[in-house]
């Protein structure tokens, strides 16, 4: 979910591996992050931080 919302797949994988210590999950995590990124791109949603930056700039 983190990868799909923020569009930072490597950060998501690193966070999960660091928190769980399960290096065995590296390949499934990479596959899941790739799927989340592709799905978010196909749906046409904007990355979360880009949306927040745009909203902040519109306020000023």
C-alpha cells in the first residue's frame, strides 16, 4: 500500500525488510511493490506527496 500511495517502491521494501528482518521476503515484496506501482499508474492517480505539494502551492 505504501508503494502504491507514495510511489517509492525501494523505500517500501527497505522499510519492511528492516522492520521484520526477513530477507526471505525480498522477492515477494519486490513483486508486490511492482504490482502496486503498475496498478496506481494505470488508475492514473497522482503520488501523495505531489498532491500535497500542489495543494500547498495553491494556498499561497
